[in-house]
């Protein structure tokens, strides 16, 4: 699969390239784009095993039944340099 014009070998690489593109990623979007059901595990791997500073924003919304839900969106902060 290609993300931001870069060929990715696996879901972890795809998520990383997506985040490097300056975008926010939540579980629903990750499932639709990359087929991953374990975005939290991929983010853990990016943080602890690969060394990226992936951050999150806590969000509130409503599910398809109108009930309130909490979820988060992950992103890579912009590097100042």
C-alpha cells in the first residue's frame, strides 16, 4: 500500500507515514485506510520500540446511536528546528 506516495510494507509503516504527513489518526480512520484493528498497539510500538513521539488528543463524540463516546486521535508533533 502507498501512503503519502511512499510504499509501505506493513500497517506500522503505513500509520507512521500517515502521521508524518501532518494528519491526525483515530481508530475508525485507521481501520478504513489500513485495515488495522489495533491502532493502540501500533502507536505503542512507534513510541517504545521505534522511538517516535506520538501524542494524542482526547475527543468526545457520538456513536451511530447518538450515545456519547470518548476516543482519541494520534498525531506527530511538528519538530521545531
